[in-house]
C-alpha cells in the first residue's frame, strides 16, 4: 500500500532471473551458470542469505517439523499408513504414539478412516516420510469437521505468529488445528464453525494481494457485531 | 474426406503480394489467447485459443504414480495424454487414442521431462492432459504451449516455460504457423518447441520435405514466434497471479496517496502496516 513496495511483492514465473547478489539459491529457485532463477510461480523472498520463491500454488510436499492432519488408510501389525495429502504415503510406527501398542493390536488404537494430528519427523532423499504422534499436543481428532485449502495458503491462514488463527478463534470460539498439508480441523458451536469456514474459504480463494487480515476482520466484526480486541498485525508469508 | 469443396482447384496458398488465404504474411502468427487457471479440480490448468484451435490443458500432480511398477525411485514421471474431442474436426473423430495421438503424447511428455525438475519428486508422476476441443492445424503446438502454462500454474518446479510453434512451406514459400488448408495443401509442416531462455530445442518434427536452407528459414521463423508466444504465456500467468497485487500497486502509483489511507478500517484501530 505504500509507494516503496519492497521487491519481494513481485510475482515471478519459472525461468525469471532473480536478483541474488551474494545470496544463495533457496527453495523454489535454481542455479544455472552462476545465476539464480525462479523454478516456480511465486513471490520472491530474501531471508538469511538465501533467495527463495514462496509458492502460490502446488501440492503439499512434506518437510521435517511440519504439523499435519492425516487420515489412516491402512494398518499393519506395528504401523499405520497415513494419507497426508501429499504424493507420498506416510507410515506411522506404533512406537511413535503415546500408547503401548502390542504387536498386532494396532486396530485397537486407530482404525482406517480415523483422523490424526501428527508431526513429520523425517523425510529422506527418496521422500520416505516418518510421522510421530508421541508429543502431548498430537493425537486422534474426533468430532468436528475438516476443511481443505491449498497448501500454499496455509502460511496466510496462520498469519504472522498465528495472528490470523488467533483472530478467527477470538470471534468464533472454535477449536481449530491447521495442518501444513492444507487440512484444517475445526470444532465448536454451529454458528462459530460456519463463520470460521467462511473465513477459511475466503483465505483459500484470496490472491497474493495485501489486505487479507483487514477483510477477515471486517467480515468477523460484521458477523458478530463487535470489534476485534487484538491489534492489527502484519501477516506473514513464512512457514511456521 | 475433409470439407475441401470451398477450395478452388487452382488455389494459390500465398499470392504474388505474399498474402496468405487468411490475410496473413509469411511471418505472421494467428491470433493467440491464453488463460491460466480455468479448472477448479486440477492442480493447474490453462485454456488456449490459437487461430481456430481451442485447447484445454490440465495438470495433476506430483502424485503417486500408478501402476506402482512404473514408479522411478530417482525421479518423477512426466506423463502426457493428448486427446482430440470427437467434435474437434469436421468429420467426427473416432474417440480414443490412435497412432497419431499416442505419438504426440509421447513427444510432448519428453519435451516437458527435460524442463521439469523431476528429481525433486521421486516415485511420483506429473500428469498432463491436453484436450483439443477444436482443431485447425498446429494443435500439438497449441497443446504444448497451454500445458506449459498449466504446469507453471500447478506450481511444478521447472527450468523455464516451453514455447512452441510450427513453420512450413506453402506454394513454394516458407511460412509461419500453417492453418488447416495450408497444412493440407502445402508442401511441409515442421512443428518445434524451445526453452526460450536457453534456446534449447525440446521438440522437433517434420511432415513433408524442406531443403536444408528452407529448414533453416523455418527454424528461424519458429524460434522468433516461440519467443512471442513465450511472452503471451508469461502474461497469462502474471494475470492469473498478480492481477490483484498489480492493481494495488498501480493504484498506489497513480495517486501518491496519503501514506496512511484508511481502507474501510475502524478509525480507532492502529492502521495496518502492510500485510502479505
């Protein structure tokens, strides 16, 4: 909105030369003949000595540390197979759960079709993924509903330091988990769930333009007839 | 077989003044229109009109490759299906893959496999679907050009867009971008696809005969045209992704506005800095 818009707003297309003086090629870029080019459609960001392209579209590709919402698709005697909305199926080993699972007893804990909140522990060269649910914050999700958004929109949905999620929670009072893989679980009273769902759709359909937080705040203030208490904050396009 | 009754016997595909049947000169393209992101369910898509060609391209993936034995543990497969709708030509085209469309699918897959960073997505496939809705010669070029935009729209990492165009020979003259009549009654047609930034050729075919000199001329015409088409592709993608951002920026440029113009914001809240 100010005239001196930083260059990072710029939308790049595969093959665009990036101005990477003294910077290293980050994600979404590649190096050819000592120059850095964009490898995908996105917005240029310079951070910690790297030039990278923040994608505006694309499938979810798992990265270690991502919190994801997965669906059990199959089970073995000591593991479950989890659909994490990516090209790669992810096994969840029975040891990576908070339970003491006996060999062959996996179906007493999680069945096909159930939904879990888990973490991506590791992704190796061959894109073999490992999940973990051992931490306290993770577990099975029961009740509520799941919405899907484009994984590229997840950082906007979270907002800088979770500001967008905080805004949605403040008004709608829903319980909400946002998976990096583009799945969102919400639960609460029907009205809150409805408004949260509308906002999530709004974010999913938004373009790369600024003003999203304003639009969301305006919608929620109109819907609930009261003002937001949290001060306006910057969104972030970084990952959490 | 085709509706050729409207073509007089002693037809000249290009007259003494160098004007072709549809009024173009030897080095002119047909009008081209590209739109990115037209399908909701696909990861990426594009619709293209190139003269009387109408082509829709959809991209899915990277996704788990099926059947499993096709999976490559080191890289992604790029699989393309080029298909002509039964109603795309004057005589009904028998639906389903035929010798021609299988060949076109193969050469287009290979063209894209050389620009996509396939090693970033082992064991997956990137599926490209090209549907020709209306055909008027040059559909493989149109399909490839549209599919390239669809790939970028799908967020698939790649070295560059691929731009494609055909040249041929009509009435003894080397000419760019043949239409149906020129293709049917001309002497040669030579489609090609390039990676504009590096100039690499990723698809090159020829139907008919050209001398070495004529071939060089045809290549020069196609390469120049492909560069024009490349700009149209980039423009389509920018329109898809930057329309809102650019509108906001242009607005800011037009009026060096008060730096804290309130945008439908309650006055008692601190003004939003600048989100994104």
